[in-house]
C-alpha cells in the first residue's frame, strides 16, 4: 500500500460507528429510533424540485461556469445584502457543492504546512479533519457548558500564536446549538483584526435561531468583512442536503483562488441543482421559517425531558436542531465513556444518538430533534426507562 502522509493523518467519522451498529440492529428487524441525523426530516419543497425538473427539461444539463451560474451568484450576493447586511459583489461569491466543500476549499487556499487554525470545541466533525487534509494544525479551544458553549473573545485570544492563520466560527453551532451574541462577535472580530487572523464563518444553521438573533460577523464592518469567509448552504435551510449546493463569499482575490480549485477538481456544482437553489432563494426564507416553528416546539420538549432526568444537565440550545446534554454522571462501572453510554442506549433503549467525543467533548451526547414529535416522545420515554435501570 502506498498512502500519502496526508490521508494517514485523517480519521473517519466516529459517528459512523454508532450509525453502523444502528443499521445492523435494523437489519435484524429491531425497531431503532435514530436521532443521529444532521438533516431536517422535511422533504425538499416542491417549488425547488419543480425548478430543477424544468431546468432538466430545458436542457440545462451541461457544464456551467466553475463558480456557478451567474444568476445564482447574483442572487446569493443580493441575499447576503438583504438578509445578512453584508456587501458582496457577485464576483465575490462562489457556488460550491455544499458548505462542506466550501470549507475544504477555504482551508486549501489558506494553509501552509504547520499553519494553525483555531477550532472551538465542541466542533462539527469535519473541521479538524479537513484542516489536517490541507496540512494545517487544528488548535482546539474548549468552550464551557456553564457559558452555554458560547465562544468568547478571551478564549480565542488565549489560543493565538505566531502560526495562527484562521479561526473557525460556527454560529448557530452543530453540535451544541449555541449562538454567539453580537456583542461577543464584535470582541472576537476585534481580536482577529488585532492579531491578523482570518475568520471562517460557517453559518449553515442561520435560519434556525430561536432566542438570539443570528449576526454574520462580516456584517460588523468593512475591515471585518475583508478578513472573513462567509459560508452557507441550501442544505439545511431548504432541506436540500442531497442536492449539494452551498456557497462561500469573500474578497475577490480569495474567490479567484477558490475558482481555480473548482475548475481543476469538480468543474462546477451540478447544473440543474443550481436552478433548484435559485428557486429556493426566491422563497425568501418562508420555508425555513415554517420548519423553525416546528423545531422550536421539539426543542422545548426535548430540553424539558432531559432536564427532568436526574444527573443530566442540558443547556437550552438557542439555534440549529441539536441538544447536547451532559451525561457524565452516568459514566461509571461498565459505562466507561460516552461511547459506552451511546452503545448502552442503542442496545437497551434502541435509540441511536452520537457521543460527544465525536465532536471533541467527552461526557456528552448529541441528539438531533429533526425528526417527528412522535419519535421524540417515544425516544425520550425509552431513554428515561433505560437510565432508570442504571440507578
Ligand atoms: C456545521 C456544519 N457545517 C457544514 C455542514 C455541511 O453542510 P453541506 O451539507 O452543505 O455540505 C454541516 C452538515 O452537517 C454542518 O453541520
């Protein structure tokens, strides 16, 4: 076998372990409730599907410009102005195959071997592995449950060294649902400007903010905008996870380099999927607002259920569609860590959740409430019953 050092540094997702076990139980005919999924349970709206079908029928099935069709780049720039209050010209926007590829491309154009990127933990699983794939070094800063897992400027500043190239921001956060308030974002931006650190702002869950307004860090000032990559996608907001359409917006010189990567790798994001995304833009947030209403009810239910379990604490997530309860009180005897805990829940309660260690935070679990209220009610009943047995 002849592998590059690069691929040897990267881990497969730990979440796959639990997913594989759940799939195995299902194959045996056992009714497993899955709360691991990172995608809305709603179908993609019909108006999006119809626009893609129309594009197919009209023969829009060929290569598009590497950076995406001009109408979509224009539409995204307009949306960034109207919704996020950031000035970007269409030439400062690239349409990408999802936010995930946007992030990878940003790391690829920024990082030299040994460059450090600050990643606040708990973090979304791909940041650290993508940074390593691009020869960078992830530097983890630990956010605290007491502070609702909200990143602070002090934490960022404490992690900065001469090698720091960038900071990853994810608000609202996967896995905690934490939303960084504007005041703190201002301080974080100040620290980044002072130390010449770029900001990579992953705003995939911006449509799902329940108690705290979403603020795009690039909207704070022209100076901040100039050091920021604003990343987002249609995946979560329009339940289009399989369509693979997202974007990155940044000053034009960076975007030109990202275009080079796209032209030499993917060629372009899928042509007809881009027309679907164009239709999603025209909806101006009505569809995600509908989902948000449902998610809020589910969040309130799940938080109140977990809060009623002895030995479990759970900060109320202000956004996204995940809860991140602290289960460390249950780590004893046969349950040696959060992975054992999730295995116990799977085997005893037939409920699949993800261990916190997959997100760089041991002693926690992540449960996605992007599933029906009936599933959540039954899942919480089973979890409570299984935990009762551990007493
Ligand atoms: C925080 C975060 N960023 C990025 C992504 C990837 O989004 P996409 O499906 O658009 O690539 C996800 C998906 O789970 C996510 O949770």
